[in-house]
């Protein structure tokens, strides 16, 4: 008869053998923790990682943090504390003598998802290359490092295509441009009088020039796929349009007597910036300091972007609808905070990366 094992955390509570993802492991019925003997955790990870039989738990472990307060249920040696992954600071307890591992109940899901977390961290923490440097130096546009989406961003692609097609319908034709702007651009003085209210939406699909269009469409392409993946196609489309309309409304409030029409998707995209900064705060965006490319978190990147918008607004710089940018961004932040529990529940990897107990490095 095998010797009875006791929970390393509860000490006096016996462990019961149970089946977990096809592996026989020991569970503490009091605290819910699991004890995996040698190779059991690697076999379990292989099962949850789509049958990948090369998952090795010990090889995934990050930094050793020293001795734990817990003792091994098998050999009574002191367990050692490790980060679950190299850049994922969730702690697990491992016996270096018999290669067993103790997982607290609240850590189980993170350990199960560790293969996906490792891939996500690889995407986020990937290094820059000379190709991205050349692209950003020539375009002055950032490069994104984020979790790869699972859904094809068909709404993002469709919005980009729609904006391009609409622009080509009047680009280069002065009379068509004048007619389109008079009917579908957001003119605050008209909106303030209750006229042409449809332009709060239609103006978000118009652009004043090629550079204006390309800049907006690049940012929509850059971050739209992740947000669409987090929300689903329909909800993403609805929130994009809501952000666009509310940004237009705020633009009117910033100057209700303006007769200069406002166009562009930047208000809606600024709303997406707000969603992105809350839900994907562990992503990276590169910023070009003259010739030096630097990876920044979205918090820092969009803080710089927001600061430039406030600077332009207060200095009276013309040609940019700062009210729509700032308003759209604030709307996006508020929506992101309201929907954060739903989004993190729908996307467990995002929730784990956002967990304060499991910070990641860059």
C-alpha cells in the first residue's frame, strides 16, 4: 500500500487521487490545489496544447525565486518557487529532487494555458528588426507586437475597403468633392441647428486627402484585428460606429459655430485607441525618436499621441479635428472600462496577462 500523501499547503489534509485531463494527480479537497508527480504535469500540458507531445513543464519554467514554505508530499524536501514562464511572474512550487509540482487552485487555469501564454509572450516581446526600422523610418508609422488574433478581421478589412472605395469615388474631381462634403461632412454649425444630423456618421467615412486616408487606415489595420478578435465581428462594428458618432458629437461641442466641415475616421479610430489601451496594455508599439526605434507600451505610446493632440488644440494648430480625437479617445476609454469584465472573461489569455499577480516583462 502506498504511503498517504498530505497537502503541502494545508499540511494535515490528505491528498486524494483524481483524474485530471486524463492524468492521475493528487488533489487537496480542502484548498483545491493539485500535486503533479514527475512527468504528470508535462503530460497534462501536452494534452491541453492540442496534443503537442513535446511540452516539457520544467523547460518552460522561468526564474527560480528560492525556497518555498511548502514541502514535497513525496520526499518531504523543501519546494522551490519558480515563475511559471520566463516573462510571466505567476509563482508555482516545484520539487527539484523528484520533479513534482504543486499548483494552487487559483493558478490552475494559468498553468493549463501556459503553452498559449508562452506564444502570446513570444509575440509581445519579440525583438525589432532592421526591416521594421526601415519601414518606420520611411513611414513614421508604428509597428505592433501583440497577441495574434484567432478570428479573421473581416469587419476591419471591410471598413478599410469601404473607406478607400468612398474616397476614390470623389478623389480628383473637384465638383464631386464639393458636393460630397456639402452633403456628408460634419459641419458643426449645421449640427448645432439640428440640420444634417446624418453627417455625424457619414463624415467618418470621408477623408480630405491620400495621406489622411492612409494614416487612418493604417492605424485601423494595426489595432482593429485585435479588438475585433476580443469582441467578435458584430460588436466590433457597433462599437466602431458608436465611437465615430460620439467623437463627431464631441467635435461639435468643441466648436458649435464652426462652418469648416470635418471629415475622417480618426475619431472612431481614436475610440479604438481607448479600447486598445485598456484591453491590450501589455502589447508593444514602436516609436521612432529621430532614428532610434523604441518599443513602448500602449499606455506610453497613446499618452504621447494624446499630449500632441492637446498641444495642437491649445496652440491653435489648424487642419486637425482635435476635439474628435480627444473625444473619441475618452469615449473609447469609458466603453473599455465598462466592457472589461466581459472581454477578459471571453478572452482568458487577456485576463491572465492583465492579472496583477502575473505581470509580464518587455
